[in-house]
């Protein structure tokens, strides 16, 4: 199997795990603040790593040649949920938030081209732009908020994910274990001072969901890290739109939403990048990014 095909398959696995984490976390977000849910998620992530490697080889969790770069990258996983929380609290609609967030694959292609010299071909750009239009068709962002400054929050969400992907690709020669540990550590430390002000003790049922979110979230980030190491982002990032297509399909299958003409068109458009990436036989060779 080629590295490019392996990268796309890992992207599919990442999207499936990501969707699973979102479905479980949705039950928690309705009862707790996003700050607490994210803090608990990464707390479970850290406990899982410490329980498995902490007593065997604790140094392997922090051994990296680029600790400051690692911590800077972890801040992006803090920016994503905080931007979502601030935007929704300010009154930005869910449709607007999601439509702007899903500019992330386009931003990733642009950032990968500038930073990593991994340039996507014209066909990949066209299909990715069409998929972005499909997300707008599905989420229907109108009406926009009265202040356009509020749109910075969902844009920060998409931008932080794009930059996280590019930085993860830059860390492909670093130990996977350290990459995952630093990602969780930075978010956990930044959100810890907030917990006394937002803490609600979860019941046993919610505690089980927290553990599930943390465990699946760990494997989700692990697969994402392996995907970024396997192939250029120009051949994997557009596949993220599969998450939207999967959400549309699940919503229709579970009876949460009707599969009307707009939803069907959005499904086709957001599935198209994945189909294209799976059928591409050639790939641009990524040059080493500047130090």
C-alpha cells in the first residue's frame, strides 16, 4: 500500500473516531460547560498515557527535540473549544459557526503549501472548494450576527485546526508518544485554573461518558498524528469533509433530519474529496519544510 493511500485511510479512521467523540460529548455539553468537558477529556487522555507508560518509561512521554514547538501546538487544541464556547455565548448561530469552521480544509491546503511546500493540484482545490460550498448549503449560516467581529470565533476554530495539522505534519519525525502527551498536557494545564469556577461533579453515567470521550479522543489524535506522518496534507486534508457527509448520513438514518435536496447535494459535495483522494494514483512529492 502506498503512503498516500495509507494516509487517506487513516483520515477515514480519524473522521469516524472524531464523529464518535462528538456524539458522546454532545450528551455532556448539555450538562456541563465546554471548559469542564474538554478538561476532563484531556485528563483521561493523560491518565491513560501515564498508566501505560508512566511506570515503564516516563521519560518517553516528554522526550522531544522541540518542546516549545510541542507546547505551542497544544495551545491550538485549547483555542478550538474556547473559540466555539465564546462564539456561541456571543450569539453566533450553530449554522454560521459550522460553516465557517469547515473552511479548515481549505486553510490547511493553503498553510501546507506555504509552510511545508506541499501543494495540491488544481483538481484537489476545485473539489475542496465545492465541498466547502456543500457545508454552507447544509448548515445555512444566514442570518449573520450583527457584528462581523463575532465571526472571528468560528474562523479561529477552523484556523487552529488547520495550523494544528500543519504543525503535526512538521513533527512527523518526533516520537508519537511525546506528540500525544504534549498535546493533552498543554490543554489540561491551561484549563485547570478555570475548573473551580465551572466544576459540576458528574454522576456515574456521565463519568463513563467522560472516560469514553477521553479514550476515543486519545485514539482519534493518535490516528491523526499517524495520518499527518504518512502522507502530504495536500492529499489528506480535503478528506476531512467526510465528517460532514457522515453526519448527514447518520442524521438521516437516525431520523434526526430529513435527507432533502439540499442535504443530498451537500452529502455528494462533501463526499467528493474523499472519493477523489482514494482514486488519485499520483501525488506531489513533499519537500522538507524550512527549519
